[in-house]
C-alpha cells in the first residue's frame, strides 16, 4: 500500500469539493477525515494517480472496497459502479429530503446505492438531521 502525499490529498479534496463522491457527505459536518478512495482499487491494478483518486466517507469506501460493479435489481444487470471523477451525481442520483434516502435514477445509480449500502438506517437518520440543520444536501 502506497502513501498519498499531503499535497495530492489536498488537490483531490479540493476537486471533490470536500465531500464524499458517492453520498455527498460534506467534510464540514463529520469529525472523521474523508478518505482518499481508489476508484479502481489497488488490489485490482489501480494506481495512486490523481485520475484514480477521489474522496469518500468511511461508510461508502468500506462498502465499495474493491468493487467495480454492482447489481441493478430493476433490470437484473451487473453494471459498473458510479465514478465520481467522470460522472455527474445528479444524472444518476436524487436525494429525497423527506425520507433521507439517496435514490438511484439509472442502472448505475441504483447498483451503486445498493453496493455501497447508501441508505442504511443510520445514514438515513443522519441525513434527515442534516437536512433540518440546513447542512445537506450540499449546495453548489
């Protein structure tokens, strides 16, 4: 396992707008540092090149692990997971502020929501509180 330089970490964090590329959790509302995530895991040949790195919260990153594909139950297809560096979040997901859930709008979005378990009970409860506080979803 290689070490990502502080300079590269900061560059990736700034590009990622200091939030998880999957669930959009902003760094500003959690006490743990967001993690540098390898879009293609090192275990599968991914590198430490900037083009393969993004930010992820601990929950999304731990569920993603080395996965590159997920299963969309609506179409019974195995599809590539969402790539926050190359794809636009709003094209694949929407946020339901009433329920706190992230909804997949495409096969990629649905497969990613399931694979990363983005709507686990604690995450949904936290998002509802963040909505009430005006902290979530992030406003660009």
